[in-house]
C-alpha cells in the first residue's frame, strides 16, 4: 500500500503524460508535469500527418507487439477506442472515423487535440514545468525526489511518460530509460518501428517521389505480413503508410513484393497492354515515370512487365533509423510491472505510453495505447490511495 499519496509527478508532457495528468487531477490529486521541451504535446500535434489519427475502431490486441500480449489485451478491454473517444468528447470537439476505422477530430487538426488537452490541464489546475529535464530520480523514506532544472522536487508517486527513442526531434532520445534503470529495471532491445525501409535495389532512385496505392507483402521464405495503402518511392527505398505497417514485421534480408496495381487483375493488364507497342503500352496504366522504369527493367518484354507490376521485388537492407521512426519497438518489460503498470521494483513508480515495451501498428494504435496505459495508471494510483 502507498499511504497518503497527494502529489503526483509526471515525467513527460506527451499524449500519455497529459492524459494521465487529467485523469489524476479529476481524482483530486495535485499533479505536476515535467516536460524537457518548451511545449507540451509536440509529437501529438504532428500525428497522422498533422491530421490527428488518434485511435482505430478496428482495435484488438493482435495489432500490438509486447512481451506480454495478455496484459495488453486486458488493458484494451478496459480502456478501448470507445472509452478514448468518449473521454475526448467530454472535453469538447467531435471525433469521426474514416472508411478504415481511423478516428480523427472533425477539424482534421492534430494540433487542436493538443490544445484541447492543454486547455483542460489549465482548467483543472495541473502544474506544468517546461524546459524541465529530470536528470535524476531517487527515493527516500516518504517519497520520491526529482532533480530537475537545478531544483529538488518531492512527490508521493511518479509516472514515467517519457516516450521511447524514436523521433528525437521531439525530445525522445531514450535517455530517460536511465531513470527506470536506476531502480533496477531492464530495458528490452530498442528498435525503430513505423519507419521507411531501405532497399538494396538501385531502381528505387529513378522512382523517387512516385506514390502509388499498393499492396506490400513481406516474405521470408513464406508471407509474413501484407498491407495495402500508400507506397512512396524514395532515393533509398520505400515509405508510405503501407510500408510503415510492414516495417513492424520486416527484417534485413526480407523480400518486399509490391503489387503496384492491386485493384487490377493480370488478365485485365494483358488486355490493356495488347493494344500498343513499346513503353507507350503503359500509358494510363501506371505513372509514366514508373512505366518507363518497368519497361526498361523488363527489357521490353510485356509478360515481364506484367509480372513486375503484380510482384515488384525489393530487398530490405535496413530502415531510416530512430530519427525518422514514428515509434520505438521495446522499452520497460510489462512483466516488470503489475496490473496498473506500477513497478515491481519500487512501489509508487509507474510507466505509461511508449516507455513500456508496447508498440502498435500504424493507424492510431499507438495513441490509443497512450490513453489506455495512462488511464490504467491513474486508476491504479487512485485505488492505492483509497486503501
């Protein structure tokens, strides 16, 4: 039992940190957020290409990667997409799904979601310290001590919402894991996820900037995963939301087989290509630049061109790394926490969001996890205080 918890310190002012603070403040706790940057919610304001893809109606535990899938499933069953949307709408605004179940604010402005959370933080009197990097965290009898910006601040409980190592331009460089390690926690291997893939084939350079609606298959002896959506060719490989989803499964050496026209059968392609000779046979079939490259790659053989359109092969050679990744694979193992994501090493120390070893597919699943884990942490602190 944690006695007389009155002041809660939250380290990290991203989505998980702000939501956890709001939940705790609604329970009557004094809450203080320590954010190393100069603004709250910078990464949240950029999510969904700035449109704010917050969650997904097609929510399920198999959309996530972790060391304890049953814990993820249990958490999502308590605080799922419906609860997240309801929570946001009690703050104001309208949130709507698209045809793929991805939920956005009706305004399609991610920054407005951040503003909505900031407004509520102010209304509830949550203290916010900006430019406050927590260098050290200790525990002495009676509570925690945070060392930040030349000050020592005491707290009855601490929630680490520090993110992972991805997108370091938002202040998430992985250094905050040292705070957890100082209490005996381990950190699983950290890898970039939801990230553009590098490919060995040099043909991609000639296709740079071309965007298609494609079906991406990850093959490692057999098909590992497939995803349909945007595919953007870059000078080093491929990007786009279909590739981001596939990147959670792809490893170096895997084959990517891309159907460049998934809505068109081989028979229909044969009919279309039969009426013209040369690379002109691909006019109004694929992007002109892509058509020229395919024609050259196939040596002018129409059958080979069709084969390339339906199974364009690339070999994964790596990723663009943490700097370009949307999320981090890895973190504090769930098995080192209890049902409310409190540390099994130090009572009163909690984890939420990307700091935990949980990451989801592209499509709103990671922001849903921020809400789910933050809500469960707040519930746990409230229950512990009530005992």
